[in-house]
C-alpha cells in the first residue's frame, strides 16, 4: 500500500519509488542547510586564521633532555615568538609513546594540543605496540621538523671495521657478537634485526631502555654494536670513543663525512628512509586548522635561528614537501617496514 502524505504539510514535492513515498526536502530547507554548512566552513576558516588565542600545549612522548624533547622545545620557542602565545611542553614518557598518545586523544581536536614525536610512532611502533586505537586513523603527521639519520657504530674493542667484516666475523664466531637497540619497536630494533638476519642469525639482538645505557655499555665493550641516530653518536665518534661504520642512507652525512653509506657499501637492504621528529595532530582536527598549523610549522622550519640550532645539535634538515608528499612518504615507509618484517618472518601486527 502506498503511504498517504499531506503535501500541504510538507511544503515540498513527493517522489514515489515502488510502494514507498519519499519526500524531497523543500527548496527552502535545502537552501537553509547549504547556508548552515557555509557558515560552519566559514567559522572553521575564521577560527583557523585567528589561531592561537590561548596557550598551546605540546605533548612529548619522551623525558626532558631527550632528543624529541629538545626538538619540541625549539619548536615551542619559535611558535611563542611567532604567534605571541605561551607554549607549554608536557612531557609524557613511557609505554612506547602510548601514554602520550592517550593524552593526545583526551584533548579537544581544536589545534591547541599538538604532539611532537618521532615519525616512528606512526611508521614503526604500530607493528610492535598493541594499542586500543589505530594510530594510522587517530593521528595525522603534518610536518617533518628534524631528520634523524641512523648509523651503525661499534665498540673500539671490537676488531672488525667494516660491516662486511662484521658479518664474516659473526658467522665464524656464532652468538659472541651482540647488537643493542634503544627499545623494542624502534628503528634501531628493526635495523639490528636486519643485521642479525644478514649474519645468518649469528648476531644476538639485545633490547635496552633508551640510548644512554646502550652507549655506556658500547664504550665499555659489554655490547659490540648498535644503530643510533647521528645526533647521539657523532660527538663520541669524533672523540674516538666509538667507531662509525655505516650510514643508514643513500648518501653520507655531513655530520660524519668519513663514514660510508650502506648504499655505497653495496648493502641496499640496510638503506631506509630517514627517521624524523615532527608534529602530529588528531585526525579529527578540522582541515582548515590542520592546514594553519602546517603553515606555521613551515615558518618555524625555515627560520634561520631554528635551522642553526638544529644543525648545532646534529640534526639534518628534512626535505620540504607538500602535505600529500609527506603522507605518501609515511605510507611508503609503513609498507617498507611491513615487507622487512615479512622477510624477517616476524609478525606484522602486535601480538
């Protein structure tokens, strides 16, 4: 039976489909809806252009003094000077960044809470850290601020001086060579597993909690090898306290120009995209606000004082990219990591 509708009451034409009668919204109602949508968009852009009108909070998944904290504080100083609002650094270390991520999720998606973190919390950690949320859907990486190139370093007491010599030595001396990593799920961890796999699993992979204890044991000879970021190890290499053996990149680093890249050593499977520290926002943040934040981060990154201080601390400047290019770069790194884990016969989802 066809439904009966009081046309006068609805004020709009009806359209019949089979036995059911659907009502088209009256022209006036459609016009009102479009007007309201236009107002929402306009208000969103207006709010973005006025941002910020109150203090900005930057959540950092690392303790004071750590690499990520140092980058966050430099960003905060620049934002304060450019925008005229206080910037609060909120350190929330631990839990493989999950503590910081939870704090981020609990904040409004209004552009006043940012997270400065390694890109690995999006590209690497999701493979090893189990969370009740999907980082890929929850957070959006809007800006690279500092590039972190990894390097293979060795204890001075360890005889081999080239990566190929390490592999040969490890095969002849099974389970006597160890490669430490900064913690499970990090780029350092993944690279150590790759090196072990190339040795026929004759190199022991030893997890630590942070870079500092690894480097202490490396200098003391308790472990022979580790992969760490150049900003951490360059001063020790230059001081002759440890040896730099290979840059995890297609080219050499200006911070350690005498250390060859794995590409030129013919070990392309140990060449990976640079890790980085950058800015995350909640994916539910209005697009206009996200674009406004990204524009400000580009200003920070181009500021001469920011560049000078980053270089002084051993960071490389990231390549500038559009938002679309940055998202593709992140997605490509995720896929590369997935393929590496498959090669290593390791799970691609947290257990």
